[in-house]
C-alpha cells in the first residue's frame, strides 16, 4: 500500500469534510450562568500592560535629556570653567606663598 | 453587511461595557463567536460533551482575561488563539492510550482501505469511512502533531498563522510539522503493516 498516497487521501478527506459549527440550543445561557459579575482583575497582565505603556514615554524622555545634555555641552563652556576653577582652588595655597598654616 | 471596522468597533464597545461591569454585554459576543469556537473544538474532541466543555472553558477564559485584550488585532483573532490553546491543553490532558490495531477498524473502514489498496482512485475521500478513519488516525498522534497537522494540512493555514495561533516560533512550527507528518506516516504504516505490507 502506498502510505504517502493514503496520508494525502485521508488529509484531503478531512479537508473536504469540515466539522459542523452548530451550537446547542441556548448554549450561551449555560456560559452566562457561570460567569462572575465582573471579569477578575489580572494583576500581572495589568502590570505588564502598564510597563509597556510606560516604555515609550521613558525612551522619549531619555532621548530628549540626552539631546539636551549634548547640545548644552557644545554651547556652554561651563565645564571648562569648572575645571579651571577647581585647579585654581587646588593650587591656591601654593600660589600664595606668604600665607602659612 | 457590516464592514470589519464596524464589527471591530462594535466588539470594542461591547468589551468596554463588559469591563465596566455589564456582564450582559458578553452575550452578543458569545452568540457571534460561538459557532467558530464550536467548529474549532470539534476538530480536537469527538464527544459532544467534551466539545461543550472546551467551548465553555474558552469563553470563561476569554471573560476572565478580557482586560488583557489590547485591541491591536481583531477580537476574533484573540479569541481563536485562546480557543486553539485551550484545545491543545485538552489534547495534552486527555492523552489516552494511543495504541490501536487494525482490528479496531469497522467493516466499512476496512472495506475502504481494501478499495484503496486495490486501486487508490476507487476509494473516495468523501466516504464516511474515510472521515472516520482520519479521525482515528489523528487520535493516535501526539497532541503537538495533531494540532500542527490540523492547522497546517487540514485547515490550510500558513506557517506564520500557525505560529500566531499556537504561540510557537516559525522554526518550531516547521520542525513540528515535519515531525508530525513523519509521525502520521509511521502510524499509517503500523496500522497497515499487519494486513497489506
């Protein structure tokens, strides 16, 4: 017997005869009878959804802050001023030779 | 006939009402989608009581998980995913003794096989015996093999659709489909060996 052909034929038979979509009479009443008054709150699903919702705004804020910091660095030389101030403060005792501790 | 956008809007309104505490709004959703869920469940369970239990479980799950429905895709797709996964769970929970011999076939099924062995074109695929036979062979398969054969080969869905319905990745679906076809061939060989090979 040709098994491959038999397999094809049986699958074709299943394809040609789809199951019925008949619904037993008033089946929906059976389900409605067992439904609670309100869907239960799925805490994990809610938490998951909120995290995904928060991801977009967080990335946007991060990008904005990154861009702003980079832009501010180029425009402002306060970093160099700060470095110079720090250096002069550190070397102040050595520069001022008259002062003794 | 309402277009799909209208249907989706109507579904979305009903879902919002259910989530707001109006349980009665679930009834139109139930009435609308239960034929599809019944047809899906009948692919995996034979006894009508089992089919009804599966459908009830699908809709109870849908009700309880309704707040996880994000509305990115139509409600029907979300519900069918739930239905397919529930059917898969059913198959896994009801893995009976999958041993079967040629003696388990009815006379009609044996006749059909005889006709097929003599001349394959003489055995009609529309015969009731062929339908019964394929049911029996599918029942011999492992749950994953039965699911993938049903979705890919019988319902004629694409690998991508099967992946979306089952939650498996595309490569996993391809591997399981390959194994499922081999498993089905092996089952047929085993059944026919005694008499024909």
